[in-house]
């Protein structure tokens, strides 16, 4: 559980050796960041599609 906390903490911006930075976690941190950005992009496209659908129909 502690490893998951470190990954989430570093993915959200706390990326310092004092906070327990470990080079082994970089790939997991990148995966969490990609998921966060991807989910935001998906949300934006759904909102845009809804606006366009509302204008056309």
C-alpha cells in the first residue's frame, strides 16, 4: 500500500528525494500521469461532442 501511495503522490507533483523518490517507480508514475491526462482528454471530447450534438439537432 505504501508503494501505491508513493506512486500517486509523485504522479501528482511531489517528486523529490526527500519525499522518497525511487527511480524504479518512474514507469508507474508515468502510467498514472498518462491515465490522468487521457481521462481528462476523453472528458473534453465527450463534452465537445455533446455541444456539437446540441447545436446540430
